[in-house]
C-alpha cells in the first residue's frame, strides 16, 4: 500500500501543514483538506508514515459526518475532489485522503468528551478526584466507565505545543456563555449517539476530540475530522477490562511502544520498526471495517 508523508499540489496554494493534514486554498469559500499518512505521538510528527492511514481517517470522517448531520451541520462541501484537482498523477497521489470543505472560522477550543476514565483524565482524577473541574465518584479505577459522559474541553496549542485541559467557565470566557453551552451540548449528543453505534460494532469509544467552526452567520458546524482513530480512543469491547489500560485501535499502540524507548519526547521522533508500522496500519483498517461495514 502506498504511503503519503506530504502532499504536493501544483495549482493550489498551500495554506499550511499540520501534524497530519495539509490544507490548500481553492477559493474564498472552499478549502481542500488532505489527510496525509503522517503520525504524531506526544505532539511530535514521526519520520515514517503509516500506509493508508490518511485514507482511513478521511473515509471514517465522511461516515460520521453523514451520521451526525441530523445533530449538527458540518463543513463538507458538495464538490468532488476531481473538480478541483484535475491532474491525474496528483489525484492518484491523493487517493481517498482528500475532501473539499467549506471555509469556516475555527473555534479556539478542543471539544473533548470522555465516557471512560483514561489518559490525562485518569491522571487528573488521581490528583484530585475530578477532571477539568468536574467532580467524580471516589474509588474509580483506570478505564472505568463513567456514570455519564463528561465534557472536558482543552485549549488549542500551536504545532509543537501541548493542549491544556480547562474547565467549562474558561470556555465561556473564550466563546461566550451561549456558544460555549451549544458546543458542550452538541459534543455530548454526538458522542452518545456514535458511541452507542460503535459499541454495536464491538468498539468502545472511550473518549474523543471534536472541533467546531462558525459560518458567516454564526452557525455552528462540525469541522476537521470526527471520531477517527486519531481523534478518539477506540477499544475492542471484547478485550475491555477496567483497572488496566485496554488495547486499542488507535495510535496509543505506537505511544505504548515509544514509552519503552529512551526518548525524551522532543523532535526528532525515533524510527519505528516495520512490524510496528504494519500492525498500526492494520489496526486503523480494522477500526474502519468494523465501523463502516454494512
């Protein structure tokens, strides 16, 4: 399977490259978003791509955008990629990694929803019994399912920086009370609906990060990616055991490997063994197959 570490399109202006996505300007109202096969871990982009990863992210996002459309509009434009990228070689380079999206104003928060106690939420809970200012019952174990899903936003860091968990009042100051409440309520609704669906397919969505933007009329839209193995923590339901960190379909697999190395988590990232690359690619494909098969 071909791997794309970085896209290069001759006739579209590159606006920027994120950890995973390359963004091109089509016109004043539209962008081309390309999900490369780059992998970041601990906010460092690793030197080797994961073959097919960007295509999985794009197809899974399209699937969820369609499912969540009744809950919240999204940034997808009804324009095929072939209408804006005409060169056959460039189209072949992109494969299923690209989508044409509406140009919206991103909100300066990461909308994180947690259904299970893991990751930074678990660390916060151990320190003070709460996550982002939300008090939780005592005696919870690592990876325990929470009594109900909680909204735990974070700030959006620049590339190379680290997102910072914040409480809800902080987002009210950033967005205003009405918009902050709308983002929270929509995020929880999206998570609950999609987590129920995924569980029917044998996948626990432990937590997820959503991003939102506003159109010119101030209407809220779901943007970027949604409920992918990069933006979410996916666990196989049949291997879930509270009290430990469950195996996953996402890049946590790579993080776990990197934790065994003598690496200070600063650039440059270490090279990955081919076995880790192959197994990671297989995990992404399996997540997609489970979620999207009819």
